[in-house]
């Protein structure tokens, strides 16, 4: 995968001139820019973190002009110490030292008085209290069979399950250090972080959906280097909140059926001899000659759905599902063979969405990408919306790859419908397109505007299909493309009680 094929390329060392000099494996530190071998040739890379693993010391490198998802942990052997290293500027080191000194308890003048302290409600208490009300993550079982919550890199409990979509815990005002002498940029950063307080986040998730766009989560350093998943070897793109001990392993093993994870091959082999699951633990609602879909209730299959969240978070950047999987349904797409049903991808959906979203999170595993599976997932979500008699839309913001897939799906289906109306000599409107395709009028309008298909002619708005889109449609017809057959969907919209569609606290 070339860096030019991806959006959001990173440029390292653009903060000004740096002092250069020789370095060794022992003197190389965080913030240095060194020449690191990638794809057979040395490239400039900034060292973002250093860790000790069972195979030796590793350095987390952000490569020059490469997308963030291509950052990776590299061993000492891949660093070229014969070339000069660019050392971090003294100003940055001073600022880091100042930040370390300021870390700790908040000053008395910044502490709220007892009168102004708000007593948390029952819902907040269930999250904040430790050892009182069990949190959904407190019954999380690791590969050694021990219970506990996932840990952050600093060893703190991280009672979250991450979905799409990097995955640092939300910072509340009581966890932030307030420095009145800091710069305006620091104040703005604190203001952004404070806007994502735990109480507000819980209320937002309870009332408006599953996803959040926390700016402090994007830069989370990837903690898992390599994953063996069935017959495939996966290299994660982003951080996922697995227990901290798994960050010390050179490879993590995940059962492709129950999604349990293990740090050593011997434990994984023992599990595979005992595991009897051969398909996702839900109801099969669709089957054709190529794929099957299973519907899984997050409330009934919490462990499996949480493991699915952890797996998917390794390949999703900025969207995150916090605290609980109970309010969601998971629609999992699999392929079949004599060994069982193998996971391809999935999308999650709120049992009751206040904003009418038909998808909360969507992912195709990397080994199945660019093969048309993402389009099948999107089409299936809209087929379910048609059965429900609703107009659907994915929850925003979408990941970069998810946005590309949706734009392509929207444009292809809108053009197909417009051409069919033209062949039947029928007039069509934006509302008619939305109703026929189960899309929201906003998504239809945005797609038409992006394709420059809306024009104003002789005092009225008209929809025009450019010739290039007509040619693309004719070429697409020549390709054998798999689609979902609506007649084979065996599904009725589920009905939930108030307790089964909300948080399981």
C-alpha cells in the first residue's frame, strides 16, 4: 500500500531546524527523527514511543509522508544508526518537563468547593465507582481466565469498549491538571478536552447515539503489533484497548469463531481444541450462495460483541463506542466452508436511534477489503431500512474509508434510479429518490451536489446526469457484481422493551 493512496499523510520534523548527531540504541529517545527501513528502503521517521517486549526493544515510528495507519513498531535492526539522528529541540523538552512537574493533584485554588461539587446521579455513579456497582467491563475475562478491566498504557483501568472506529479514555475535569500560566493554545486544548467530560459523554450516548469525535483519541499509539486471525495474519492500524499485557507480546492470537484472544500460541492451541463455536452466536437472517448474515443482540451476547468491538477498533480510527454494547444489534457477514462460518465484516445498529441512523459502525476486515464486501454491508443495511419502512443514514462522522464506500454506493444507486426513470420517461424528485432507495434527503442532496448533477435552468431546479456517469454505469453492468437478494432476507423488525434497548447498568 503506497502512502500516496491514502489521505492524511503525515510530515515529520516540520517544526523547525534540529540538532543532528550520532545515536545508539541506548541513547535514541522519544522525539528523535532517524532513518528507519520500511519496504526495503530507509525513510525518515519520528520515534513516538519505546517499549520492551519479549523479543527485545521496539520503537514506534511515524514515517515521513505516510498515513498514520502505517505507523508501526520496529525492532532495533531496522534503524540505520550509521546516519545522523535529528534530536528533539530543547524547547520541546522543557515543555515536557514542565508538564511532568505540573502532573499531580490540582491546586487548592482550582479545586471546586464542597458546595459547588455536583453529586453524581445513579448512572454516573455506576461508571465512577470502583468495587461498588459492577461495571459492564468488570466481568471482562482475559485470556488467562482472570477478570478485570482493560488497562491503558499507564496501567489505569479503562472501562470502555471501542468500536470504530485512536481509543484513549475520555478525560473528565477531575482528571485534568489546570495551569493558569499556560499558553493560549494549551488553554484551548484543555477546553476541548473538558468538553468531553464523562458525565456529558454518558448523557450524549444515552440520548443521541453511540459515536463520539474526541480529538484527544486520534493520537493514541498502537499497542498491538501483529495478530493471527484464522488463516490470516493482520497488522493493526490503530490502538485498541486490549489488556496492557498484550502490548508486550510479539503476536496476539484471536479465535475467529468466539473472538477470544490469547498472548501465546500454546494457550491458543488449547482453546481451539475446546472451542465448539462454528458461527456467530445469533440468528441467521440471510443466506445465498456466497455469504450469510447473522443478527446478534449485544445484550444477550455481551462477551462476543465486546470482543468484536476490540477487534474492529484495531482498524477504525476515530469513532468509539463507550461503556456498553447492550443498546446495539450487530449484523455480521460471514462466508461458509467445511470448517465453519468465517467473519468478513459487520455493522452495528442502535435498537432505537433518536436520529434515525441505520448504521452506527461498519467495518470490513482488511483481508477482505477492495473485494465488494463493503458494498454488500451497506446494501444490507438499507434493505433492512426498507423492511422497516424508514429512511436510513450512517452515523456521522464516518471514517475515511467508510466515507469513500458510502459515497460510491450512493452515487451508483442514484444514477441507476435516475437512468431507469429516464428510460420509463418518468419524472423524479429528491423525495422520490430518497423514498425508493431508503436514503435520507440530506444524503441524496449531498451526493447530487458532489456529482454536480443539480442545475438551475429556466427558473426551476433540474437533475442532470453527466455523460461520464452514464459511461461508468454501462461499464459497471459488464462486471459480475454481487448484490443482496431482498427476497432471501428472513427478518422482521425486532421489538424491544424499555429495559432491553438501554444501558445494562
